[in-house]
C-alpha cells in the first residue's frame, strides 16, 4: 500500500510539473506540487535507521573522504581542511593549503582520493583561486599528498579563467571513472548568457583529465583550436553533485536550476545539456528566460525538480547494509533539509521518496568505504546513517 501511495502522488507531481512549466501561471500549482512532494515523505525511515552525529564543529562541511582506517578528511568552505581521528573524536587542521579565495559560494570545496590512493597517496581537491587573469576568482583543481597533517607535493592541475568578481556557481565536484580519468564540474559563474554554451570559455562545463592533469587525446574538443580541450560536456548551470554509477561505470551529475529546473543528468562525451537555451525553470523574479524545455541537439535530464530542492551531493547505494536503498541514488537537498531517494530502473529515475526530514541543509551525502552512508550538513555536523537491527 505504501509503494502504491508513493507512486500515485509521484504521478500527480509529474503531471503538475509539466502543467506548471507549460503555463507558469498560478501560485496554486506551486503549492500543489509542494503538497504532492511532501506526501512522498517516508516517515517509516525513522524506524529503520538511526542518525548518529559523528563529527561536529565544521561550519560548512563541503567535501569529505574516508581512509581505510576509518579516519576522515573534511573540507570547510571557509578555507580549512580537517583531519579527523574518528576513534578519538579529534580534529586537526591540515597545513599547506594553497591561497583560497573564500567569498560567496566559493572557498575550499570538494575532496576525492585517487582510485589507487593506497599506493600513490594522491588527494584531489577543488577550490576558488584568484590566480591568473582577471579580478576575483575561479575554480581550480589541485592534487597533493598528506604528510604529518601537512599537504606536500602540491600540483595545480587546472585553473578556470578568466577570474570573476561574481560569488556564484563555482561547481564543484570531483570524481574518477573506472579507467582512472578525473572528472570535475565548474558552474557558469553566474554568467549564463556567455559561458555555458561557449566551448572556448570555462564555466558551465564538465571536464575530463588524466589523473596528472594531462588532456586525454580523445576528449571531444581536443582538435578544436578555439575550444578548452579539457571540456567533456557543456551547457550546465551549477553542478554540485557527481558520482560514478557503480553498476555501469558512467558518470552522473546533478545541477542547480534557477527557480525550478534542478536536474539529474548522465554525462556523455561532447553532449550539450542545454543551459540556458532549454530549462524547466524560470527566473527568481518569476519571469521567463526561455520558452523551451527541449531542443534538438540538447540533452534531456534523467530527472528534474519543480520547485527546486537545491541539490548538493549524491551517492549510489550499494551492498547489503541498506537493502531498502541499495541500487538507488541519494541526493541531498539544501532547501528542504532532507535526502531524496531517487529510485532507479537502469538509467531511468522512476520515482522519488523523501528521507530524513529535518536533518539540516544537506551539503553532501556519500556512502563511504566502510559501507555506511554519511550526511554532511551546514549546521556544523556530519551524521552517520546506521540501520537499526530488526
């Protein structure tokens, strides 16, 4: 009965989404969408899972990785990196960070370990940097090794240019695929009419590099002298979620829309994802910036949200610790303070459920090497999702 109810209201939600996008006329439609979404909330998860706070005192924990011994490395957006000894509950600030321009949505952002970290020790991170041409800052990707709580062997792999004084849309998530390629996202930096559709400019793109920063010879625009050779796909707004689907090896992302139109996408080589030519959203003022929700030559999202949930962080759930969630996708919501379970059938999202309402503004959600799901929120905590014994 519960699944029937969820699917029934999801069908209503999808219908209302389409009507709202087609007409964009009344506030009552928005309220109806919100009501339908709230009815998909699964109150029963509190009886199945326990949320245990395991790390505190990090203001906006943006990126997080876990080492083999269970210890964590956590980035704080304001520009601090913490090594957390989980057995002792002790946080130590990591030294040796590059100069970080922390303003607006910028700062120290995502973290990722090299797939062969045990052998080479490489840690990858994204941040906003003022280096290079122009005033302000833009997104940079660096790798380094950790020694005695200090970053050493630092190598700048990519720096988006030009810098911008705008404080919006830096991206930025980092992920590796099975072949060892490094993917990362950079948002449109708030300049939607210039950056996303222009492959000669940084911003509004997904990028692909070798792990040492070299440009892969088979990148889609590598032979275009006017293009940024690191670009893998374009037409994105502000992707703050990126994860490899472990069942297919394909990279998935999600990105913020404006007022409506948050998207989940499967990233494909050389494809155009449409922003801002096509969108399921409108301006924050309520006015329209496009009449189009689809166009030939531009990709359609796997899933979208109207109204926006402000997605951040995503993870595919595997293994047997969470049988109700395994094989599906979790997405964090900054706006609504919950986790969205996107139920998958192959490469399709068939429905959604709302989990862990009230957990806080979710900045990141990841299933770590120990098999547990961790949720980082903007109210100074990281919580561990523990299945209750039945």
